[in-house]
């Protein structure tokens, strides 16, 4: 078993996918869907090895969480920030937390694993071997093809497509 990862991601489908992927990669994973819950988990004593933080989190965004970490003495916590916004670039240069890694969306799941391993200080050259293993064990999860090369946008698109297909194929009273 590798380290503990706290995922703070507002998109529930992506959060579940990240959790399953990292658990299958050997990590213990805790998830939250907003910045207040993230801070509460940390205040309650959780000390993850890596915090995966979506820049677009509701209730203060990740900027607020990063400021809180800085003011509470969590300067040594490894943080991976996920973002598609360009304004994060300016904030990235201003952060005083030394162990922050930035990952631009969309990204492949294997890139997320590389970022987590890098933030944790684990050599991540083994992720290519893991990627080969994932390709052999790719299977549908909640109607979505579980693929280490899938980007976060692919997952949301595939899930929506599966939902539309099910609505056409199943009786209308199933969905209310």
C-alpha cells in the first residue's frame, strides 16, 4: 500500500474515477467535493501524503484552501492542483507553498498518477509499466470505460453518452 491521498474535486464523476484509479494503484483515498469539507477533514486530523485539489472548488476555490494550508503551517504538504483556468498561472507564481504541482486539464489518468508520485517523492518511471497493466485490465466502471489514457473530459462525455443511450433503450417510467 502506498500513501494516503485526499481528493478535493467538485465533479463527482471525476472524483469517483480518480479515487478508483488511485486505489487500484495502491493508494488509500479520501474524497470531498468542496473547499469547506477539505479544510474540515484536515482540521479533524487527516494528514494525507498528497492533496489533490481542483482549482474550481466551490466555497472558496482552491486558492482559499492553499492560503489556509499556508497559514496553518501545512507548508510541507504535497499538493497537486488541477486546473483548466488560465488565471491560475499568475497565482501559481505567487504561492509560497513549496510542494505544489500544477496539472492542466484535460489530462490523462496516468499523468495524474505521475503527478501524485512526483509530489510524494516517489520515482514515477514505473507508471509506464502500470499503464501497460491498466491496458490489460481495462473494464467498464459505472458504464464508463475505465482507461488510464482517458482524459477527464472523455469520462464526462462517455458518462453522458451512456446516460442518453440508457434513456432511449429503457422504458420511460424507469427515469421518472
